[in-house]
C-alpha cells in the first residue's frame, strides 16, 4: 500500500534523493545539495505543492510537484504538474498513477479547474498512463523555449 501525503519541511532530506534521481533521469548531473536547496526554497516561498509517495516501510519512493500559474484566458489559475518521478525499483506498482490522482484531488480541493503537464515526446509509457487517467494531449499549442 502506498501512502501519499503533502511534504513538510522536515521531509526535505528524505525527498532530495528523489529529486536528484529525477534530474539524472533528464540527463542532469547529480547535485543532491542543489536538490535539497531547491526543495527548501520552494517550501520557504510556498510556491509549489509537493506530494510524496511512501512505501509500507515509510521510504519515499516517488513525488509529484505542482506549480500554480495565473491563467488570463480562464481568469483563474492552472497548476503545472512539473515533476513526476518514481524510483526505478518501485515502478509498475501504481505509484505514478496514485500520485497523478492525488494531484488531481489536491487541485480540486483548491478550486483549480485545470492541470497541465509536459512529457518527452519519446516517453510513450508515461503518455499511455496519462491518457488512461483521462489526460488529453493538447494539439492546439506548441511549446517554445528560449535559453537566456
């Protein structure tokens, strides 16, 4: 059974290795202290919602991080599900799906009508899971990035 809860400041040390693993998945160099500092800053500023999945041994095995953004078109807010990660040894056990469902429930509790996420084009496994959980691919907009 997986326990998913909103992270507290006291849990940052337990979650930092997950964030570091997530970054490495996206071909970034390991930086455990940087991950810890990033999480601490998010917690201090209160500018993100961090959900953490714990296994039966109370070990952190996955997380989802959501960032609120204003939406002029809806005259409200959307949340970007910016990060979703489950450690390799805990995959295929429904933890990612449980985190996605918990994110949906948290957004609903906050009156947020829409969640957004991006995933790599070649990440077919994730895309399949998103579709199975009711997420729809947005074909109306392209994403552009500018490095400054």
